[in-house]
């Protein structure tokens, strides 16, 4: 009886996977090599494939399958049982949205992304403004479909991070802000003596590409299953544990930007590549939430990548690649340069300390947008006001301001808090890891595999088997902004 | 009444287009940037999407739509009427194949391509042999499903070139062979005095990439709708007239190889990009047949690209890119180098004269494979025997022999004759074009647009509106191997 049911599930999973895989590749291709004018056509195709996916996952066969799985209850193995739980959640999330609106949304997503790219290139916020407003409108409307009585922003947070609420977020950011503001001030003051001009010269892109390739090896990415592309804004796109794409952007005068984006996206990729085999191609075969995902990427980028031990490890190779540049720079000096704290305009290139202030600004603005307190047209002004308030700096252009991130253009509203929570998670992993082995020594000796194994065992292999808060707490206990603040204070003050 | 019918057609076309678009992008991505181990997963996804496409195009709704269109008959506009004709052909071609076998075939295709790549890399025919045999077996079986009483090889030819038969092919190749063998002999003899060592030095790939970009501009490719990628074997992949991909392969010591592959694939791309707007995203929105397609690519590659006028046009830029290399080479000399005739191993790099002898070898082998007179394991030996017989040369490895082309690995059996017929078509276009304007002068002065407009008007814009033989004959009269032979004799003897 169950055998037949499992066969039906398998065949269903295959179709869902194929449509998702196709959309993933279309997205990746569209952001890397596709010709400009293809965007509209791609939007149409994405819309059509989404319609098929919608029909597939909300149609009568899917409903029957889900009901049969739920009826089978405890006679199912734990993996199948969990699949049914996530199917039910996905079904409830999707089926409440009228299909026409869903398809319209997916099409708009592609156009919005395309327009954002153009607007950023030409520093033209007005061009993007109507799309941005529409993306927020859709997000709010969908959240209300999903939970008509709930706070829409909490509903959005919950879809990225099961169990997260605006209230818990407020508390976390409140605790963090108290500690972070003085730490940032002190760290910035201390950083004033750091001369990072040696890493802001001219570093040919061709050589930076060689460095990227080396860094992928250092952190243990399997290149037979993971490749690196080039995009305006770096991202990771995973189709399965056999095919993960990371991307970066090269700036000739800022090699650290690409270097740390490769390590950041590499962290996302390691998580996906480390999912257990038996979960592949199913709804359990990927990272469980955005904060857990960002906790991997930010951990590799900052806790590993911006440690003195890591600088010692990679500096000889860096010198070899860029010779004769950097010949006189020592590991300690290099470490100080890549950990220089300085309020700045661009989130992705921000230092580890002020980074979360960038997130708080976005968090505040998202909430206000969803609450209807401000509209898209107000964002450039609000952005400037908050950058002055939180970071003490003036934002000269929208290109370096509200147009810098791709997230909102892509409809990822409620995503930004994941970066801050993920960063905080990382500090708690480090504390736990230290109890078992000397992390600094593992990094210094190039034994990143030891760290990878720890994370694989505790997090990666589980895919989406365990809800994020439960998963995190089972490893580290409750989220505590103070552990993160202690880590920063210790490192930077 | 018809309005509703047209709406149903439109919605059907949208779904068919989306699945085809997705499979096209997966194919392109898989051949350019995808990580190695992704091949098997991509095969699964392609299989699943093909299944969906199969169900969509052969399912009850499609049948009803087709019947309704056919019933509407003369009340339909000519474009819609033609769509129904091609739908019927496609339906008859597909629906006769059991779905399980079709899906198995599409999955095998991806694996076969992947294995071919590995086998070519390592010169290991044995690795590829079982896949090759299976691809031929499938092709034969499918041909017999399609036309149980017909000659299977003719059925295959017909699917690439409506109306082409093994008999007509035999006649064409027979006529051509009679003229070509003495021409090739004389041209090779005459070529012995040509020293082409200046274009076989070391030409950095980075600079060759700049040349490719320039060549795309010269022949008038719209880069907002067409991009260039890099693959082992160059190909063109078209998703719509808004998104065409061409690829090339760079050899440091052979810049002409990539140069002419860009022009060749560029010819394919121009054809697709030139389809009329109103045919886009439908079954009429692409080139009508392989021979008409190859007649574009071979025309641009050889009749334009390997003309003395074209050499005059582009040599200054070539010298600028590769300076100080080639500084002493004149246009006449350059022209002689790129038209040097010499029996050689690799089809895609063969000169214009011996090229069709390469095709005849493949034609002969395909026919024997399908007739069951030989099997895949016999191909390396047969290949060597025929290269000795037709071209007088020894084939040292399978990598330079039977493993060189991707076509069979991809199931394109019955395709090769299109290259020779396409080449012959080109010579007849030239004759017709000359009646209207001085083609040589247009090329010399960089006015390729004049040639593009002629082809766009007569061929490109029609997409698949007119069957290939009818289309060709309406422009040039019947196919005549002697016009092609005259052209070659005049140019090379």
C-alpha cells in the first residue's frame, strides 16, 4: 500500500524538481550570459513554467497525494513524513494565491529585475520606482492571502525563517543595537590608523579570477559540482547538490570585494553541496532557511575569511598571483586591512561590524513599506536619512543607495534580517566548535575540512529535515545577540 | 467562433514555447558553463520536460485543437493555416512513438553527449561505442514508427529536410562527386605553393575573443539579441528571435578556426534573428530546415567570409588586434591562406573544396549504419578506410576521426547531407544576388547589410511559412550541383 504511495510521491517530486531546475537555470543564465533583449521573453517563459508548477502542486492529484500521505501518518518513515509536512506548508502558502496573480507576479519579477539592473546602471531611481512599489504591493497582498489576520511583515519573515516574528526581530535588533553602536564607534576610531591603500591599487581582473579559483579550493568547494560565474550582484543559485552556481563581481581597484564575495557565496554553496544524498531532488534537499543559509555564508566570509589565521594561510598565494604587488605586506597587516572598520555606503562591501547597521536600515524601511507608512517614491529620501542617522554618512547617489541591492527587485522582502541573524548564529557556532577543537589552528594550517565536517554533520546533511530554530537551538542553545557582540568586541576593540 | 479558437491556439503555443525555451537554455548552459557532474541530473530534467511537452502536444486537448483548426480550414488566415499543417506533421511524428521510449531517448541524449565529450577528450572510442549504437538504434526505430513501409534513412532525411529522399541525395552526391574529385585534386596541387604559416603562429585567445566580437559586428549580428559562448564544438542554439546563442572554440595556434566558426554560426543566427515578428514564439518562428539553415551558415562562412573582398575588409582590424603579428601580410596573401586547399582530418576546419568529401563519408556511413550493414564498433575502421579512399589521408586517432563531430552523439542522424546541400544552395544564391547588385563590391565596402537584406527578404522573414524545397526553388530554380561546382572551379582552379 505505502509502496504505491511512495511511487506516486517520487513521480510527483520528479516533475516538481524538473520545473524548479529549469526555472533556476533560466534565472542563472539570465543573470550571467543571456543577451539583453531576452529578458521579456524569459519573463514569459518563467510565468508559464510557474503556472505549470502551480497547477502541479495545487492540482487535484497533488491534493490527493498530500491527503494520502497525511492519512498514512506514522506508518511513513521520518523522511517521507517530513516531506508531507513541508508539502502541506508549501500547498497552504501557494494555493491561497489566485493563479492569475501568481503568474503575473512571477512575470513581473523578471521585468523588475531587468529594470533594476538598468536603473542601477544609469542611476535612475524613477525608472525602477513603479516596479519596486508593485513588488512591495504583491508581497503585502500575498502575505494577507496567507494569513489574513496576521501582521503581514511577520508572515513574510516566517516564509524565509519559520517561526521568526517582527516582535522577536525587534528584540534581537534592539539588543544588538545597544551593543553594536558603541562597538562600531570604538572600532572605527581604532581603524583610523590602518592604511589599506596597498589592497586598493590596480589588481587585474584576470588575476582576480585566478584568486577566486584558488579560494574555491581552499574552502573545499567541489568544482565538479559547483562553478563560478560573473554578475552585477553576486548570488548563489542551487539546482541540486550536484549543481550549484556561485557568482561574483570584479572591481579592478578592490580585489577584497570579489575575494570575500566568493567566500560568502562559497559558504552558501557548501551548505547545499553537503545535503545528504537521500534528500536530493526532493523538497528536503536544500538549505532549510535563509538565516541558516546566511549563517553559513557569513561564517565563512567573516569568522573564517576575515580571521588572522586565514590571512596567514592565503597571503603567500595572493602574493604569488599578484606579484610584485603586496610583496611587502605581512599577514598581520593584511588582516588589519581586511578588518578595517569604517562606515560606508555599500552593504556587501561593509566591514563585519557596521554590516548589521546596514541591515537595520533595510529592516526599518521594509517594515514601514509593508505597514504603508511610506511608499516606494519615499525610499531614496528615507534611505539617505537613515544612513546619516545610523552610519553618519551622506549618500551621494541612488546607485550607491537604495538601488544597490537586488533583493527587493526580486521580491525578497523580509529577507534582510536573515543576514544579521545569520551573522549572530555564526558567532555561536564558533563558540561551540571551539569546545571541540582549535578552530584558529585548523584555519592556519589549511585544515578547513575539519570545520566543513563539523558543519556538515550538524547542519548541512540535514537539508530541510529540521525547522531552523529547532536546528540552531539543538546545536547552540537560544539565539543571543550578546554572544555575537562579545565576538565583535573581542575582535575589533 | 474563430476568435476563441485562436485564443486556444495562442495559449497552447505559449506552453509549447516555454518548455522548448527551458530545454534550450538547459542544453546551452550544459554545454557552456554547467559543472561536470550536473549532466546526469540535467538528463533527468530534460527527460521530464520532454514528457510534459509530449503530453502537451499529443494529449487530448492538442488533438481537439488541431482537429478544430483543420475543420476551420479556409476561414483561417494563411499563417494560422500553416501552423496547423506543421502541428499535424509534428503530431504525426511524435504521437507514433510510445511515450516511455521517447522520454528514454531524450534522457539518453544527454548522457550520450556527455559520454561523447569524455570519449573525445580521452580518445576512448570504446567508452562511447554503446551510446553511439543506441542512438542509431533509436533513430532507426523511430523512423520505422513514423513510416513503417518507407526506407528509414529517407524518413530521417525528410525530418531534417522536408521532401529530401535517399534517392535524391544519391543523385546530388553522385553529380557533385564527379566534378568535385578533379577540382579538389587540381586545387590542392595549386595550393602547394601557399605558405599559411603566418596564420598558424601563436594568437592569444584573449585577442581572438576581441576578433570574434568584431566579426559579429561586421556581419551585422544584433548583440542585444545574440551572444557568443565557448564550447568544445561550436553550435547555435536559438530560443526565439530575441535570444540566439552562438558558440565557438579557440585554438591558440589556429585563429582561422574560431574566426570562421563565428561567421558560420553567425549565419545561422542571422537567419533566426531575421524571422518576422508575427511568427515569433510559434511553430513558424524558426528556420524551416537544416539545409536552408546550413545554406546561410556556409554562405557567410565561405562565399562571403572566404572571399578576397572580405579579406580586404577585415585585414586592417585583424592586424590591429594581433599587432605586431601579420603586419607584412597583404589581403591577397591572406585570402590565399584562408582558401588553401588541402585534404585534412577535421571537417569543421576543412577547406571549402574538400569539405563536401568529409560530408560524403559521413553520408555513406550513416546509410550503412541504418541499413544494418555495419555497427558502431565498425565505425572507426570504416572511417579510416573512407578517409584514405576519398581524401587520401591516414586517420591517426579516433579523436581526430569518428569522435570529432557531436551530431551522432546528439541523435542528429540524417543531418550531415544538409551541409553539402546547403553549400550548394549558397552558390545558387550568389548567382541570383549578382543579378541584382555587385556582391563583391558590397563586401569590400563593408556593406554586408545589403546582403543581409536580400536574404532577409527572400528567406529569413518567412520562418517556417514555406517548405524548404519550394522556398529554395522559388528563389533559385532547382538544386543543381553544377552551379556549385562551377563556383568552386572558378574560385580555386
